[in-house]
């Protein structure tokens, strides 16, 4: 792996980036005549970064929903989410989605991955339920790495009104988390959407985010070919091809529903 590429990715002005995100959120609130913002807080780094940013300028206008499925969500995740709440003072609601998932499961053919996506969509439904009540906008927590490879559930955690950190690679999210003063255990722990038991992002992807980000940086930012990316990064061609294909095959997730033009 090429450390110089990683250094280029993470060497950013995170104070300036934070200010730009705050300005973006403020602009969207005014443009949409919305009273505040709502987000799902999992205890993971992406939603933690959003919560800490919201604390700075929008503390009185932010609602965080913590929505574990107590069948599969580790207690440590909910504890970390509550720790973030205690450190930021953000208003929150804790909702166990297990009964809702079980109710759906009574009528559906068992499929672990689809059930995981269902959990993400149930959380999205609840977020928009409260957003409607409060006239709030929903913040999406997708970062650039996960967005570009389609590592999110369509109409689940991919559903939002704005995506403040979607221009930041996962490695950059870790760095801005350090700037914001987020606890080290949240920064350093393994990323996971926890859609099923023992679910870990890097294990599912078959590679680390250092490699994912390096590959995407070369393919997307630098416009390099697969072979040039292999030579530049020193990463196995099989992994580079996998990330390339994830980006291409997930394009539909990043597009609005397609229209049928009838003239």
C-alpha cells in the first residue's frame, strides 16, 4: 500500500471543512424553511461526527434517534451512542426496533441480508416519521467511501434530505473526528452498519478502508485505469477490480428514479 496516497487523502484543513459543513446545513434549513435536523445515531463514527457537528451550532435544533435491534445490535454500540448523547447534550429518543422487525418477519420469507436491509428501512421510516412531526430535515450519514461503492441500503440509510459528509472519505471522517474531539474508542473501532449479528464492514468488503480509499482516490480523483491504480497503490489487482465493480454496479443507488419519457 502506498502511504503517500493515504497522506494526500488525510492531509486536509478540517477546521475549514467543519465550517463548510455547518454553513451547508444552515443554508439547507433556511432554503427549506425547516425548524431543525434529525439523524440516526448508531454509535459509529459517521453518525458521531454528524452529532458533534450539530452540537456546535444546531444543538437546540437537533434530534438524534438511537434505534438498535436488541436481537442483533451489540450493547456496546448503544452504550457508545448514549455516551455521545451525554457528551453533546443533544436531544434524543431511544427506540428498540426489534418488535417492528419481528412483526414484519411473521409475513416474510426468511433471508438474512434482506432482513438486514429491512432494518435500515425501518430506521429510515422512523426518522421521517419524526421529521414530519417536527418539520425537520433528515441528515444522511453516508461518507464518500461507502457512497461510491454503494455500501448503503437504498431507501434505508441511503434515504435523507442532505448528506453533509458525503464528500469525505472514511479516512477523512476519522481525521475530522479527531479534530472534533470524539472519543478514541469510537474512532478506532471497526465500522459496521450492524444489519445482522456480528456484521463488520471491512469483513464484508474483504478489504480495509485504507485500501478502499486509496483505490477510489486513484480511480475517481485521478482518473487512473485499473492497471495504473494497481501499479500506483501496490494493492492486489483482484481487490482493485472488486472496488471498481462495486462502484460501477451500484450506480443505480446514486441516481434518482429513472423517468419514462412519453411524448
